[in-house]
C-alpha cells in the first residue's frame, strides 16, 4: 500500500477527559495530545476522520462476561471503597482503579476498534487508525495492566467474520497476554508479540509458549532483554514478520503500537527511537494487507504523542517537518520542539548470538504451521447491528454467501 492508500482515522475527543488518578502513569490525555500534533501538520485532512459510535454493553459481551460488563457499568470509586470485595475484578486495584467514567472510557476505546474493523471488512479503508485502542491485557472477566475492556479481541472477532485468517502483532514493551490468551486454541489468529521478558509484567510470553490444540504453533513470542536498540530490534522483527506473513498469509493485520518500547519510557526498559518504532509500522504497511493500527502502552506522554503523530504520517505516506508546528500542547515539547524521540546510550543486554538463536527457535516453530489453504466458499453471517436494540436481529434473514480467496471477501 503506497501513498494512495485509503486511511480511516477514528477519534473521539472525549477520550482525553478521563483520568485514572493523579498519581497513575496511564494518561488518556496523551491521545488528545497526539491528535493535536496530527491536526497541526494537516494530516487530518488527508484521511477519513470519523467519530465512531461508542460500544454497547452487548458488543462488549461478545468477548467479556455479562457479569463483568455489568460490574463496569455500576462501579464507582466510592462503591469500591465501601465494598472492598466488590473490587475483585480489578486486580491489583492500584493498577486498575475503578475511576469515574471507566465504563464510558471503555466504550470509546472499544467502539473505535469495532468500527475500524468494520471499515476494513466492508472495503471502506486499506488502513485504519485508533490510537485510543490497544488495551491488550484485559481478560474475559477481569481488568489487568491498566486495561479494562479488550478492544483488540473485539476488533479481531469482527475481522474474523470476513477474513479467514488474522495476524495480531504487538510491539508494546509488555507481552500481549490478554489477546494471546483469547485466541490460544485457534488456528485462525496468529498472535505475535515482541516484549521485555524476565521479572517484568505480566511475566508471560516465553518463546516456547506457542499455543495449544488447534492453535498450537499459532502463538509467536519473541522475549527480549533490556536496552534493545533499533538495529537489534529490527533484526528480529523483520525476520519474524516476513516468516509470519509468508507462511500464514492473513487477510488482515491488527498491530498494537504501544510506545512504552521507546527510549526513556517511565515503565519500559527498551531503547527504541521514534523512527525505529515507526519503521516497524512502515514494514507492515509494505505487505499490502489491510492494516489496523491501535495504541497501547506509553507513559512518557510527550513521546507517546510525538510517535503516534509521526506514525500517522508514515501510514499516510506523508513527509513531515521535524520542527513541530504550533499546537494546543506546544509547551509540552520544549525546549527543542521537535518531532523526534532519539535513542539513548543505554546498554543493550541482547547479544547478536542470543537474537540469532531466538529467530532460529521461532522459525522452527513456524515450520509446524500448515501453509494457509485457499478457502473457496464460506458463509459470512449478517453484520452485527450498529446499535444495541436488545434483539437478536443479527441472526435474522439469510446468511450471505461470498467467494473467498486467502480469507479476503471478493
């Protein structure tokens, strides 16, 4: 997909109003900052900008349990404090506080990801962006790692309605455990995560964690050590993703672009530059497969905003000046006022020998993946209704039969 790719950008300005707590490192405000930079470069005029509908409770329960979503609708900080046992869904509570408006915040994130998946399914976009999404740790019935509702799983479930195979790719510094767990037993989703490993949250994602049952060898994990820089990261990333794309041949890719893998992040210990991080996005764009980019982690908010704005330009195929135009949050980016996040002189604890062995191990696992078959005909159910009507109208009427080739609806 080149410069002429049709790009859809999902954005709800209200997302920046929610606050996990004054001392909490997760700041939804960073999404509004990124949007301000995007608009200051005029990038918003070069793509289809959409305020998506908010996800309904019914849409969220396509993955999450009814009880958990009902809990999110009811919980308040005061109620959680009065009834500590009521807070059992939020483990540990300091990581996932029941802040004011938590359900509405989740509905914005999930609504954008579901709407973005529909645009890909209906052929309305080649590339979709939802920086408010990417909350990859949330479990079926519990919050985890600052994540309450797993918008990524909801988006992939939507993509699977039209695409026989979907790749989930995660470049956040933390393992994408919630998404991997959701699809651990299926061969229709290949989850790929490059992450810091060893005494680091969530503690999962060993190279030998490859899936089970029908999903065996369809989970790909690249555990890395502290300090990895652009060159070393790309050495692994390009080999693994070329192998994945050539072997699995997905109909769509959902890429979680967590920026806590950047140098200088408050929680992460990698040493990627902004351009090194964005090079991964550009590499995935080069395959010409429908690409859905979502946000994720990132706790030095000025660097998060810079990087997602720059990656928006990369996805559009636009060049932007390193000198940042004036925007609503210009004072956050002083004294240099540049669209850049450089790497530091941090020591890379990953040796070339270790990375070569890691790539070899992953390649060996990939050898067990059956080459993707050509699916001639498959029923595609009627689309889910856009709004929650309280009925089962998605089951009404005749299913439509489509011709498929490699999971793409023709």
